[in-house]
């Protein structure tokens, strides 16, 4: 139940063995005070013990059934009556304080009765019309399951975070922040690393920090101590990690404490000279990571150039020229990174951005042609490679790619021809089907527009 809204509507009733009797509840000697100060504000009495030792942590999404009554037994709300479990994020203020305190002490499958004084429920305001002012409330709660907060950028459940300890600020580190952390990594319950680490957020792979931990750090606060459940997609993927004896496609568990971080200067806090300087530094770092085959990190640095300079469109003279050259290099190098990563749609877009700045840029045209070739957009690839030759008729790489484009286009047509031929033969062999000759009229062979991957070897700008 939310502390900021009226109570959930009541319904027809729950199974008799799981309902509170319609009478005043009196806690037994087994009731336990779960308030931090032991002031008697929330008493919990276990009706049925749960299983295991695990309990939900702050930030976990928990699933419960509940029946809420006033002290005299009058029911004001019941998830059981609605036949639908209630879900909320624990410890975030999404429900009344009594629930955040008591459910954090429960185990899976536990059934308990909570006696909640007004100051831990709805206080003096109550929740009209069913909960009067200063009401002490009784809840029967059954805890079914919980899972951590999904902090993955794609929200695919690949990185789940649960807090052992909240942070002591409202600010989280951003890309480029210098972070000091303590990390404990486990696979199948066995510790494979336990260390203090300093890292620049976004460059974690340099010091052996997996992508999932870096993404989670962007959602953590200074002083926070959390558990992370990281799917293999965000850990060592299909490569595994022989150093730590982690097999391919292994899911991992981490405990991470964000001790402190130094917040980098935001772009809006910089003057023009600082932005140009930082863009130059980002270009240099991006190229270093590109040469080290760390293309994902290089992408981050090249993108920063655009973040620094895209709004600085009123510069004049040397500053305008420097901005133009940095942005052009950023888009060209992004295209090269995306080609290496086999992300050809993004490569095309980066080339388009570069060609908006310099429509006759050979690298932009060549790399876009390569991306279109990889995407089997043969006509577009042919146009781009021919445009390179119009600028430089002696460009051997473009000449070779035109040959490759024509070969790939021909190969695709042959495969399509064979595929349709086989299909028509099968149809002809089935007398109950219509005449294949008639069907062929309505099944015109489509144009071959696409082709398989092939990366450019052009150097980074």
C-alpha cells in the first residue's frame, strides 16, 4: 500500500484459512518489534515461517498478498480479494514505512501479521474514507518472491541491483568520473576476486571490471554497498575468463561498494576553449583505444567530441575550423569503429554525419559504401564507391570494392535463382497445386540489394 495514495480497493473475500478473523487483533508474546528504535511502532508475528535464509534488500521488487484491517477487524483492503499479487520496490518509500521495515525481515513463503501504529502507517491524515485519522492498522502479509532493480541500460533484466546499504548522497557518477570501489566477485558461490579498484567510468575493462558493474555504478550513490546479479551478456560473454576460471556464458554475482568518486566537469560548465581542449583529448584517447582494438571504449570517446561541440555552432575563424575538423574526425572514426563492431547501420549514420560536414570526403564515402555492402545494399554501395573514384580515379581500394560489389550482387542473384528454381520444381511435383508457370508470373524475382560482411581497412582519422 502506498503511503501517498488512498488504500487499494477491497473485494469479495479470501480463502477462509488465509483471512484474518473479523475481530480485534491482539498480538501474542511471539510478536517482535521490527522498528529501528524498538519503540513498539511495528510488531510482526509469524504465522508460517518462510524457507531459506535470504531476505529482500532495498530496491528489490517484492511480490506479496495482503489483507488489511482496522483494529476492530473491519477489512479495508485485500489483494487476495482481487486475486492479484501486489508488487512494489522495497525501501524506496513506495509503501507505508511499516511495510518497508517489516517485509525486509521476511523470508520467502513467510506469512506474518503486522500491527502498525499510526506514525508508521497513514498518520494523522489517515486515508479517507476507509482509514480514519491516527489509525493503528493490522496486515496479514505473505511474501512470495523478489528480485533486484533492473539497472541495465536496455532494461532486459541482465543487471539486477539490491542494496545492502544506501548511499549518503543524491548524485551518481557519470561517464568519465574517477571512481574508487571495493568489489567482490563470485561464480557459483566461490569468490574469484576481492579487491579495491580505481577506475575511470567507461574504461573499466582496462582494470578488469565487466560492463555490468560499470552500468550499475552509474545508478549507485557514494557510500552505497550493493549486490549485483550480472548475466553473461554483461560479464565475460562467450569468451569466459581463464584467469579467474570463469567458463563461457557464465552469470556472475558481485558485491560492490562505491567508496567515492570525483565528478567530471559537465559540458555546460565549460567555456569554448575548455570544450575544444576536451574534444582534442577525447580524440586522442579514442584513437589509443581503437589501436588497442577496444572499439566499444573508443566509441564512447568519439561520441564525447560531438557532445562537447555540437552546440558550439557560432564559432568564428580558427575556432570554427578546429571544431569542424574535430567533429569530422569524430564521425569518421565512429564509422570505422562501428564497421569493426559489425554495426553497419550505425556506421552508415556516422558517415552521413561526416558527409554533412564534408560532402566530398573520401573516407566518409568509402566507409559508407563498405557499410552498405555489408548490409547488401549493393546499388548504394556501388554509388558510394563510384563517388570515391570521381574524387580520386586512382583509388585502388574503391576499384576493388566495386568488383566485390558486383560479384556479391551476382552471387546473391544466383542463390535466389536457385532457390526459386527449387521451389518451382517442388510445386510442379505436387499435382494438387496450381500450375507453377502461372505462379511464376505473380512471383517476380526481387532485386538483389544486399550482401554479406566485409570491413574496410582504411586507417583511423
